[in-house]
C-alpha cells in the first residue's frame, strides 16, 4: 500500500477511535458492576502488578499519563488503600509506589470484565491475523517510542 493510501485510510484515527470506544465500554461495564475503580485506575494497578515499587514518573510513562493525572489517580488509589507510598532509601522526598493486598484483590475482581471486553474486541479475528496485528502494533509503538522522550 502506498504511503498516501495508508494516510488516507486514517489508521491513526481508527486506532484512537478503538481506544476511546474500549474505554467508554469499559467505563459502562465498570459502572454497571459497581466496581470501586475506573478503567483509568485499573491501568495504574495493572502497571503495579507488572512492576511493583515504581516511582510516580515511571507509572506515568508506562500508562502515558501526565504528572497531574497520575498524581490525582495515585491520591485516589492511596485514599482507597489500594496503593501505598514508601520512601526510597536513597532519597527522602522520592517515594516508590506499591500495590497493597486490597489493591491486588480489587484488580483480581475487575480483570475478568476487562478480559471479556478484550474477547469481544478480537471476536471473529483469526488467531494468525491477531498475532500479525499485535506484531505490527508493537512495531508502531517501538517506532514512536524513539521520539517520545520518556524514561521508564
């Protein structure tokens, strides 16, 4: 496919739209099931499940959330006792963020709904095409990370 044809296909806009649709549906499902967290907060808990004990800026980089948003989310999660902050041994002002047992329990309660949404998203897509799609998206991500200028 020619570059101009690719641009005209609006692949970037389609990806953004799919992301927004996914978030909207997740929000509806979380609300309907009376979950105590939002999909946005789930992304932070998921990052901590994968890499517990990160700095706030690292969580922001992984979740692609700016400093004010990540600060707001972490304050809410800390108030709910889903995460805790502990002073870094090397610096008194710097704190690492850890998921609590309660946070892990909430994550485990919510993740099946997120997985249901993923299954709905990929419904009808053959496994080999899904693998190729994920590989292409990973390459897009790597290409863009070079210019993103964030530290993880």
